[in-house]
C-alpha cells in the first residue's frame, strides 16, 4: 500500500496554499529520492541539494537525521499521531484510494478510530462520493468527533461537503460559528488578549466582568475574522485590575457564546511587586486521543500561565503550508479538553524541530530562505497568541513577558540556528542573542526564567549536536555574560526529551544553574532516563509546574513534576540565595 509514496519526490509534490487538489506542482525542498538525498562526508549531516550553496561543503539548512518522510511511513503503526497525517498526505497528493484502504484497514481494527473516520470522509469527497461522505461524517460525530472538525478544514478538501445542500441543512440544525478557542494570552496586570477561529468571516468581541451576572462589564473592540488569516482574530481588553478573576463571553456575530456558563481567567499580580503564583510548562504534545485528558489535569492546578515549549503538535513537513499543517493544528484545537485549558489561563508558545521543519533541524542564518521558512512561521503565528514574534526585521518566535516580579524569556532555537557541523555555529542567531543579553542585563526581576526548546545540560541528550551540547561556545558565552554582569536569580527551563527531569549545572565562575526539563505532555513515545540528573521521570505523561513565592525574605521557586493522573512525583525548591553571586 505504501509504494513509493513513502519518499518525497523532487519537483513532483503537490504543494497547496490551502491544499487545493490538483494545484500546480511546486519544488518541494523536503524532497529525497535515492541519489537526490545528499549526505555530507560528515556523519550526521543531512540536507536536500538546494541546501548547498555554491562553494560550501556544508548545507546552510538541514538536519542531524535523514531529511526524509520516515515519520509518515516507519512510525505510523507505533504512533497514533502519524496515522491521520499519513492519510491526509495521501489525499492531498492524489493517492486517494490508498488513503481509503488505509482508513478502512485501521477502522476494521478499531471502529472508534475517529481520525480515520474523518479522513475517510475527506477521501470520499475527493472521489465525488458525497452520500458516503455524509454518512461517514454523521457516524464520526455520533461516536464523539466534534462537529467543528468538519467545519474547520482543510477547507479546500472539505469544500464539496460544505457546498452540498444536505450538509447545509445539517448545519442549519447544528449551527456552530466559534470553531476554536477562545485562547487567552498576553495577560498583564491590567490587560488580556483573546484568540478565536470562526467558520465564516464574522465580527467577534470579548465581554468581561468581575461578576458572573455581568452586571458591570468591559468589552474589547469588535474585530472581524478574516479568511486570509485562516478565519482567526485577536482581541485585546484593557482597563483590568491586577490579580482579579474575570468572567467573560465571546460574542460572535452578535450572539454570545457560553453565556449560561461564562469562562474565566485571572489577571497577573501587580507588575514588579512580590507575589505567589503558579506557571505550568512542557513540550512533546503529539496527538493521542486517550492522552488529551492531560489538558484537564493541567487546568486543575490553576496555573496563571502555561508555556508550550515546542513539539506542540508535530508536523514534520518543511514545505510551503499545506493541508497537513492545517489538519495537524485543527485536530488538537478542536479537542474540548484543550479548549478548556487555553480558555482559562494565559498561553505562550515557542516552536521546536517537529513544528518548524523536521527532526533535529537547523533552518539557517537567512531570513527569507529556504523559501518556506517565513510562510511556516506565519502558520505558527496564526495558531498562537504570543506577545511578540522576534525582531521586526528578523521575525521568529522569541519574546519576553513578566508576572509580578518574575521575568520570562522565551527562546527560538530553530529559526536562525546554523549548521552545528560548520564553523562557529549559533543556535540563536546574532539578533536574538543580542536581544536576550540586553533583556537579562536590564531585568530587575527576582527570578529570571530563560526558556529553551532544547536542553541546556550536556548530558541530557548524549551523542547529538541538537541540544546546547552542539553549541558549547555560545552557551558558555551566555553563562559568562551572567557572571560578568552580576545577573542573579536565573532559572533555566527546557523541553525536547520525552520525560521530565531536573539538573544542576555547575559553573567555574558564578552560582550553579538549575535546569528543569519536561517534554512528554501527551506523547506516546518516551525517552530513556540518563545519568547525572537530580531526578528523572518517564513512567507516564507529565508536565512541569513552577511555583513562585517572592513574598518571603528568601524568595523561592519550586519545580514539581506532575503526571497525567495529577500525581506530584518530584519536587525541588530553589531559594533565591542559592542562585545569587552574593549567596
């Protein structure tokens, strides 16, 4: 069944802006077939031919692992997150019959495989089997797949369904306009932002109140969702009070959503002042329906914010945005558990290799090449609600934010990462690195949390250059900067390895740095524990919890590892005096 479709085909892969079946063929930079896959003489350096500039023996973009489609062939049996992607990939590239056979094969094994039912409906639509597609859709919804899935898209593949009279009658009796969100983000002590996706281009607004009866309320401006931004909109509300619980409605096309049970979130404590609060973080969120309950587990801990640290959805398609990218986001965003979490606390997100391109990749020093680089960043921006995206002239997904007297610095480890096998490699690039140094030097915060998508500790990922172990000079440069400028209170957090753990990094000059890592939010796949940690955990899915108390004479940050069942399996408290040059 797999045939030759298990490899990318240079110059013959269908590339879609929104996956228009039968669109013009485009050059696929993620193309490998036989000798077209170029591996350098250096072990672990892979890239397509386009990555080799004239006169250079090293590719300016590439990966430490084969630049191929193995994630859609070798791993689809072992990992649920890949099966639906394989089906949608076959559909978008014209192998519709293959997709149908694979869907039916999986459904014979598990009739409740709802992703296969969704993709079976999509495949039937491409063959003009409208009645069968409608029947498949109805059965999928009866078995628990949110109706929003058949509205969100990929829209071009679903167009025959949306245009049919029977579907329109069904929609009239089951009207849904708000497809994804609301997602809360960019919260401060006096403001908040909200992200939504709708079915049509419609006006949306947020209405907030301190009371459930909405006797007195505040409102955002009315913003219209736009097709060019994938029917999303971002709305901002100001004039809020610090450290207060607010209830809110989403008003879509002049109709309130969730009015019977308003949503709620809490504003941050007053900026710069001592406080106690909780922040969650983690990466490694591959889609597995039985693990989506993780979002409710996190929500039960009532974090003020949650940091998505990379490998947030697992795409592995370095190419111009197409159906696979949209499909992979939509299946997560339609989950009711995910929607409950992101509507209740401020959400921040950076990307890592499986979101940005493919496994252990570097995207190179250039802003506009490879040519799919900026378009993929735009898709990322459409689906999150960060306070910023890098530098205006050098966009990326790095930014900072503050809660009370704690500053957070979220790093982009892929956008401008250079080849770690070449001379003087950089993970951050010159613009981001200068930004980080400037922010750290200017920070007066009690704690300064520096968040990297990959591990700081050299022992965390042995035998690779993908973590900071591949960029030792730049890492040392940053650590020296802390010592030279007397920057105290720095805490490191990271993701990437499918486990949770704590490290203590000793430095010749300066206080020890504590690193807290967590990256198995929903992933089925697990990485083994490694020696040298203070503690490691990989038995179940887990996330990291940071509990800050800066109201005490010696402020503390406590790192807890919490598993998917809500059990705290490890706790470590670090006092401010332990991470200060003055002790």
